């Protein structure tokens, strides 16, 4: 690999912002400091005061391959990711077929090794009848076990109490859960179908997948984790009601129970169904405005540990179906960093917190080896952001295979100008420099 020298950057890392230079050599960060020079560097980039950040680590995406490649592929969505500053992703098992065996999980890793521009890991899927297979998963090379404690896209519901007890009792690695109580959701669905019939719209979604459904299921997961001292990570918290379940009295590295919030639950609220409808239909649902304010407060005080996307693309035609038929999920992996930097511009967050929650915290939570920080000897997963160059979301620059975004027309204050993945310059000034750079992530467990 070639050497690259980045000069005159504002490095945001480990709670500080400093002016510095950085040298990349052989895929890794070789030196950090002011006034660096290296005559053997094949490439010199003048950052000209742009922010230099660790690459974003997105711990929850759905890239749809294999089996649903009319919606997305690992290649197309990883391209979108790196264009938005996401250098590493962890992908969910509800593909077709579901990743419920070690062989099927290995198939996904083989695809990524050939096609992913970003670094990658894949969750092993749990079902009601594959506990023995789940327990064969290698904690050093797989990010975690995914358990759907409420049904969502892919029909991988785990509702057998004996299996849940076994998972939480015996799993040696992180268990990530989707928490919505199935009985509550089904009862609400039946009620509103009877009341509204064909007149049902996406505005019903937060009433069907409501606060009660989320709290009941999240409480069950937390109780199981406490009972068995399991390592639990609760995905996409969407309600103020659930926040009391999570602790901010100890450092993230010492927590056995962690939680994340997704960008759409911070950005949108139930008022947006009127204009966006099924575009923002997702599980768990985007809810009333007071929830997003409570989620932001919990993010700031460390009850919520990580910011992720739950990127979940569907075709435009699929989303145009009537509410009851339209699938849940929205495409987001190209824009999470810009979304949160808009929060910085609005004074809701500082940039050091964005880096902590999107880069450092996922690395610490999942114990990722050599990534998530800008440190000498770490992999060079790096992003340059120009805070003075706006980005307008348009059909011409959306890179998702599905071709649409609920953020269409939004003007972000910043732009991602360069993205390095494992030391390779992958994206520079709206152009892709290479078509393959991603590495399989390893875990220090």
C-alpha cells in the first residue's frame, strides 16, 4: 500500500479537536503530529482546515444480499456508506435465506470479501430452533448474535421462552435485540385494521407499534440479561419510556447492558408522516415529538451509547403500496454523519460527542480490534469533512440501489470530501477511487 500524508487538518478524536498532520503507511496510521514530512509519500492531501474524523462504524444495517438484491447489494450500499463517511458496518441476518447457520453466515462474508468497499461484519441470526448453531459462533470474528424479540422484515421472531433463556444463559458473546412485544403489536394491528380498514395510513404506525410494545419487550431483554449476566445491546431505542432501563453511572467499557439510538428517531417525529408517509415507516416506529427530545437528552447523558442507522432499503414501488402492505425500513447509511453534523450546526451536539457516539463507542461496545479511534498503529479508517461546503440531497447524488431518500431536497451544512478505508483512499471529491477496500473486522474478546 502507498503512503499518504494529510496536512493541515482539524483532528477530532478522544474528546479533543487539534490542528495536526497525519501519515498513513501500509494501511495503518503511522504518525500524528504537526509539521510532518515524508518525501516517500506518494500522495499528499492538504485538508485546508477540514475536520479529520475516525470513520463512522454503523452497527446496524440491512444490505439485503443474498436474496433481496433488487433492493440493495453489499457493493451498492457499501459505496453509499463510504461516500457518507461510514467506513465499517455490521449487517443483520434477515436476508434470504436468513443467516441461521454457520455456512450461510460464511456465504455473506465471502460476498463482502469480493465486493465491499467498507469494512464489514455480519450478525449470526437466532431462531426458535437453532440454539446449538448459534453457540458455535466465533466471538473473535463475528460481531454478535441478533435476536428479533418482535417480528419485523424477514419473519425471524424468537418467542420461545426456553430458547430465549438458553441464549441469554449460554451465549459467550454480545446479543443484539430488536425489542417490540409481538402480542401487543398484533392486538393493535387487529384493532386499527377493524377501525380504519383500507383508509389506514402510516400515521397509525406509532399507535400500532407503540410505547407499550417497546417497553414490555426491552424490559424482558434487560431482565434476562441481568438474570444471566449476559452481554446485551438493545438496538434502536425509540421511546422515552425505555430510557430508565439503561445506566450512565459506569463507563461504556464496563457496561454489560448497552443501547443505541438511530438517526431517524432523532431526526423525524410523528408529524412527518403527513408529508413522508410510508417513506418513514419503520420498526420500531418513529413516534411523537417528545420522544426524540428525550432520546437526544439520553444520548448526551450516556444512557444511550451509540448512534446508528438501521439502514433498510426497499424499492420506491414497494413503499408506494397501501400502508398495510408497504414494507418497513428506510435508507440512511449515506447520510448519518451529515445528519449529526447538522445537529452540531444547530447547537444540539458538539462534534466531539458525534465522534464519540458514532466512532469510539461502537468500537468499545463491540470490542473491535484496531478501529474507531485515530491512534498510531490503528487501521487508517478516516474521513475528511468540509464544514463550509453544503450538500443537497438529490436524485443525482443518492447512491442507494433503491434510488430514493426520505431526506430528498435537504441541504446539509457539511460535505464528506475524502474517505479512507483500511488505509485506502476510496472516495475523494464525489468520485470513487477504488471499487474494493473493505476488510473483515476482528474483535478483541
